[in-house]
C-alpha cells in the first residue's frame, strides 16, 4: 500500500484575533496618559489597517502597543507591511499598513526550489497561494518543515493540513 502524506505551507492569520488585538490597542490608546488626548484612530479595512494620529512619535508608540497586543494573541508580526507615513489634515499623520496574506509566486518558487535541492524524497507543488508538500514518509515531511523553519522568510509561514 503506497500511501503518501502531505501538508500545506501557507501564510495566513486569524482575522478575529487581529480584531481583538486592535480593540485592545484602541482601549489602551484611549486610556494611556500620553496617548489619550491625541485623538488617534485605527481603522481596519479588508486588507489594510490605517492609523491616524497627532505626530510620528505617537504613531511609533501606537505601533509598539499594537505589536505587543498582536504578539500576545499569537499573530505573526510579519503580516504588517508598514507603508509610508503621510501628512493628513490638521497637522496629523496617517499610515496605511497592508496586511500580508498568502504566498506570492516568487516566494512559492523559492520554497519549491529549496525542497527540490535539499530533499530528494519530497515533492512540492504550488497551489494558488499555498505550497503543497508530499512524501511517502512522515519523517521526510518533518525534515521539510525543519528545513523551511531554518530559513528567515519575508512573510509568516504556517504548516496546515498535515495528513
């Protein structure tokens, strides 16, 4: 019986946990002494997060609070792609943060090439915004996971559908 095992490499995050982290960040910004009079706003869109506040210093402070709350909720910090700081009306600043989700084609090609070059018993294929890795042995799949974890990638990677 020739059974093959597989798993998927994806880049995803739990949106509800992100909403909860944003709520906690808003609550802390509204109650913290150095931030409560800044009239800061955090608006979550479909693929973006917009922060508007008084100055770049308070923007950096809000980044720190947001990253702390996200880390406590196991949200990878690599999903935040910080855009350029823009000036808004009334001497305020605005920054749009893009939320990264999915693996782009170039990164998927790098992942499959890494598997092909280092692990001979493992097959990998690109399936949309995920990479499917399959092998006849679970030990080979574990080696593939360790190989991917040993590198530093520009996006947060998770391993799902381990069968």
